[in-house]
């Protein structure tokens, strides 16, 4: 899978089967409201029916399907800063949008749609309040029920044994949509995270939000409605609309954060279908960035990154295309990437670590962007400097430093420490990079190959089963079994074979090239 699918929102977490230390996040305390269970007994039973069984079989993607699955998936972010004196928690939400109507293999739309969603869940960043907003459509209403196949089958997809441990709860059902909240196992150890928003607090927020000039409680209540959705799609829509209405009220009172969150809503089409307005979102984000004071560069950087993400996701086209409508598809893509690059750089000027990391990936040659290894290293370095807890940037920079022929001993040791930190904190990519370094003898004394340590970190990555890097680890362990005893290698091989059969692994040839 594309490395860029892992970039947003910091580090990827470890699955519950592993025992690693958590990492501190530079993001403020973020709030998630537990939702009621979506799965009734009848819904659970549907996972056993023949319709579900029909899709629960090997599915090998063709080149076009693989291309769609590997496409960049950026996350839009909004922020409610909260108020510690009033016991209102800060809440940050990061959400990516997937429209299953864009799955165009008509004869295989169900299989490809399911495959796409499971793959994106596996590759998703596992930190606080990250979600996927998925448009399934609902079909026509017949006998009181909607007929849409994707809409009705989606809950069964979420019971797949390969992803249930990655979910932070049951999917939130909307009117032709689902929001999938992802598990947040690599969080800050902030003790305030254990606090609850009980009914007494909620009633206080509702009462205080009625004050004409109040912004604080309106924002707090909007944040609750954004994540306090119910299992009934009509109630979910009502929650989203309540949040939007509160943001609109706060925006009229000149709340920059409210405007940021409105841009977030329009980037996703969260409240209703006709609210998907990426051009309007861009305009709002630009307004936020221009009006944000120098004391709050976090908001400005976030707004600029959201604009970059709109271009990177190709949700909007550069204005140049209106004048040159016959421009080739490839050139259109490059124009989008150049626009994304510009806004990532502006965001990085505000010390936004995620934007700096995205730039590093672009300069590595992602998606046909012109490769510049020196620029890539510089931007990964900036990403680390902006946020010491950006484990993805540490893993990338660490790998560069230990492999550079002209790296001095100090930088080489710095690279080793970065890789170790990323790996020990549960980042799959870091575990694979470190395992590879031990396997090849790159960081061991006398350049001796240390298969024991290589197996240790490959195993951690393999058992997480989180997409591309886990597949690399599984492949390397299968290859190393003739050189060293590997515990549970049969189970790892079975996991690897199943992933290969289901088409989640592109090809063994690509895994081999990872080490060339």
C-alpha cells in the first residue's frame, strides 16, 4: 500500500495483541463520546447470511482497482480548544472522506467497496478521534427499510476479524453514510482523558450556550454533538445538524475555531449530501488562515493543511484548469500536487509537523512528484523539530540517516535512536525499518547481522497486520525461517498467505524490492 496513506494525524498505534509503551502526543486532550451499539441481534445475524458469505472470499484487484485503493487519503481536521477553568475538554477531530459511488467496477462494486474500506482501515492512523466518513448511499425506501446494498451490508463488513480490533466502537449510521471511529491506542497519558461528560455537565452546557454572546459553551456543545451520535440514522443527522447550527452561531460571533469546523463539515459533506462543498470549504479555510492571530498559529497551520488536503485529495481543481480544459490527466494531477505543495509549505511556516511530513513524502517521489532526496530529508527533519512525537517523521528521518554514506557518527546515532523510539512506541513502519537495519547489519557493531533482533521487531509489525509494512514484516519472517527459529511462524505464515490471497498484498515482487 502507499506510504502516504499512513501520514495523517501522527503515529500508527499498536494493536491490542501487543504490549508496548504509549507515546505522548503533542495534540491537546481530545474527546470522544461513546455511541450506543449499532448492532442489534438481527444485524449481527446478517453477518452469517449468504449475502455476506458471497463477499467473504478471495478478491484480487486489477491494476485500476489497485490504483484507486492506493490513492492518497487525506484527513481534514477541526479543533475545539476547550477551557480548563470551566472543565471543558479540548477536542480535535480528524476525518477522511470515502465515497463508495466512486468505485466504478460495476460487476464487482460490492467486493471492491468492501476491500477498499478494510484496506483503508488497516492503513489508518490510530490516534485520538480519527474517523472515516463513508458514503454508501441508501437506495430506495421499501416497506420502511432502505434497499441500498452497500448501506445494508456495511455493518457486516465491520465484523471482519482482520479489522475489528482496530475499531473504536461500532460504526455510526447516517442517512446513506457511516462514520467509522478508529481505535486510539497511542494517546497522551493525560489524566483528564478519563473524565466523562455526564448529563449534569451536558445540561449546564446547553443552558449556558443560550447566552447571546457565548462562544465557549456553544463550541463545547457542538463538539459533543459531533461525536455524540446515536445508532439511529435520523438522530445521527440531527446531531450533525445541531453541531453545524452551533458552529454557525459561534462563527457569527467571530470564532475562528467555529469557522475551521464549518470548513471541516463542508469538506466532508457531514451533515447532509448537499453540504459537500469543497470549494466553499477552501474559501472558509483561507479566511481562517488570514484572520488567525500570530499567537494561534496552530489554527492557521491546520486550516492551510486542510486546503492542501483538498487539493491532494483532488476534491477541488486548480483554477488554471478552467482555462486549459484539454490538459492531460497526468498534468492535472501534477497541478493538484503543486497546489498541495504550496499550501503544505504555508502550513509548515506555521510549524505544522504533519504538513512538513507530507512534503517529505512528496519529495520522496510520491505519486509521480519530482524526487528530491535532500528536500525530503530536510522536511522530515522539520517535521520532527515541530513535533518530537511525530513518529512517522522520526522513522523516515532515522532510516535516511543510518543509510547515508556521508552521515557522521553523531547523526547516525541520532537516526538509530529515532528508529528505536518509533519502533518501541508501536509504529509499524518504524518496527520494519529497525528490523531491516538489524537484518542487514546496518546498525550493529562490526556490521554483523542480528537476526534475533530483526525477528523481534518484524514480529511486532507482523502481528499488527496493519497493511503494507506489516506485509513486509510477514514476508521477511517467512524468508528468515530457514536461518533462525521464529516463534509462531506457522501462524504468521497463515496470516501472510491469507492477506496475499485476499489481495491486500500487491505482489511478493514488490515486497522483495523494499530491501533493494
